[in-house]
């Protein structure tokens, strides 16, 4: 870490309140870490709105002092930098891992009394770097900032981005790129892979301590529950089913749903090769490393269940001392996932189509629309937004006989729902975004920032994404899909 200066006192006026509970867990779960020294940190992004939610005043420090803080050069009092240990199934293969380029500065207590992790991503190597440099390039850190803040505005549980600073140091990847550090805020960084790590070590006391910690931090209502570890599994499963359903409803593709990228809090975490689907195709894949389409849009619900099965396996020693009974309990609980996911997805789709009530044929109505969208290569986001307008949607595609037949059926269903169409359409506009982080607009903003040191494009994009359900003529350029993104690829940035 860089040598503290007089501005350290300024950092403590921001309003930090650290309580490092994770560092009180068994030491096998983490290792002390030191941030790297950087030559010339500079602020790229400061998220003042998020800071205010956290009870922090970033205006209390100068830009230079803020850059030093968020580059890890000067850490506030009460912080306790560590790198977390975990494992994970990466594309189905088990690996022992850990924070190789992320350092948990500590846990900040918010005005409401909750704890959030403050993590510096790209702050230098740790014991878990496995030969890597522990650094991050500006583009991937800005991508995480844009997508995570866009997801938050869409109302989807997610980690947040408090700041991005450049380091003044080069980062060597496929080319020489500008170095950067992202400050990530999360309910916690406890992952399915964290439990897998302890299970692989056969460290049952530490596994029990971690499970108790996860219950205390994320599911306090389960502290006194009978069979509380089974209840923990079911609670995590429910949040994951709800989360992945929300991804599906906005066309989000995580891109790398490894078990180490699955937070037990139910937040979206680790925005690597993520992207949003334009034309509706269930087999859509953008990640350059997902050669077989394992994490394609249409596979995400099933992959979440596969990941939950790995979580259940890790918890087996806590479920029952008798292995066969533990497996039976876990299998029974895991079997509830398909109905859970389907319930969340169907409820969300009914909202997207303006329906308050449920009918048996709703699933077929929804599937028929999706089939038409796939056949006509209709844009997923714009189709639902067009349906949210008063009156029939406008455009050549909507004159097709197949769509016209579906539209008539939907109008009949709306009439049976029993509320005025104006109310239904207003409800639809509240859940069908007009603006999402379109891949070509994200790339445009990242290119301007990296290649031309122009952050204005990115700031305009962030402003548009901050109110995704509001339409306006000035937002038209953010609503248009690219002419063709079949060759678009995203990269991890590691």
C-alpha cells in the first residue's frame, strides 16, 4: 500500500463506519492483503448517488484524495484489507480459487444498520493470484460500472459500483491498456464457491461457521429455525430462482455462471463477459470463452439449478450426520427449484403483458409470442415496450399475420383480466424498460474512454440508464438495436 499522507484524515470525514465481521471467521477463509502502489491515480467515475445511500459524503474530499482512496493508496481507519478464499466449478470443472485481483477493504455499516462489503477490484496481486498481476484494465472496470448500475436501475438485485479510478500504470493483456481499480459494493462476497472451498478441505467446523455467518448476515429470520441449514439452502435457492427469472425478463446474459460467481445473498455478481440480448434467440451467447454455449440465455435457469446442486453437496455434512439422509433432504429441496423459477418467470411475464390475474393458457400465450419473436428476429426489449404503447404497435413486423393473430388473442385476454387497457399499459411501461445497456452503446462509451480519454459518452449513457422505464426522444439512440450483433463478443478482462 502507498504511504499514507495528510489526506488520510480527510477520508475519515467521508463517513466510513467499518465493522470487519468476515475477518473474524476462521482464518482459512481469507488472507491479509496489501494494495499495490500506483503512480498517478485519477478519478474516472464517482457514484455520488450511491455514496449518499451508503451514508458517505464523497464531496468531503478533493478529487486527488478520492483517487488515492479508491486506488487503495490511502485506506481509512477501521479498514482491514483481506483477500477471500473460495473455490468454484468453472464451466463444470472444479478449481480452488480466491480473490486474485480483488481486495476486501472492509465492511461499511450503512445508516440503516446493514453491512456492505467495500472491495477494490484490480488493486494488485494477492496470495490467490496464481501468477497473475492482480491488476485490471479500464475498459472491463467501466463495463462493470455501466452494467451493474444499469441493472440496479432496472430493479434487479446486484452489486454496485461506487468508483472507478485510473492508476497511471499499464496493464498487459492482448495489448497494453490503461490500468484501473473498481470499488465494488456488495451485500457480501460469500459465494457458493466459498462453501465448496471448505467442503473440499473437509473442514466441517469452518463450514458450520460460514453457514451461521451467512444466516446471520443475509437470512436472520432463520437463526432459530429448525433444520436451519436446510432452511438456508431453500432460502438461497428461492433468491436465485427469483434473480435468474429477473435476468430472463430483461434479456440479460451473465456470460460466466460459474459457482464462484453465484452469491448466496441473491445479488448479481462478477460482470465479466456479460451482455444484453437484442433479437430474441434462446441460444444467444456473447462470451468469447463460452465455446459450447453452456451459459447461453436459454440455459441460465438450468445452470442456476446445477450450481445449487453444488451448493447442496457442500452443505451435506450440516444437513444430517447420516450421509444418505442428508442427500435425501438436499435432493427433495432441490427438486422444488423448477416450480420456483417457473413461478417467478410466469409472474414477471404476466406483468410484462399487463395481466393481473392468471389463466391456465397464459404460458402458451407467452410462448407463442416468444416463438414469433424468434422467427421474425424481433428485438426482445423493444417488442415488449412497443406492446406497452396505447393502441397497436407500429412497424412492418407487426403487420405479419402471425403477430396479428397473437395480438387479437392477447387483447381478448386483457379484456378478461378486467381492468381498463390504459391501466394495463401503464403497468406494462413500469416493467418493460425503454432503455437497456445496449452492447454497441456500451462499446462506444468504453472505446471513447480508453482510446480518447473521453468520458462524456459514458456519462451520457449512465444518465440514460438511470431511468430505464422513462421514454423520451432524446433517448432514441439508446433504444435502437445494432443492425447485426451476431459477431459481437465479450471478454473477461482478466
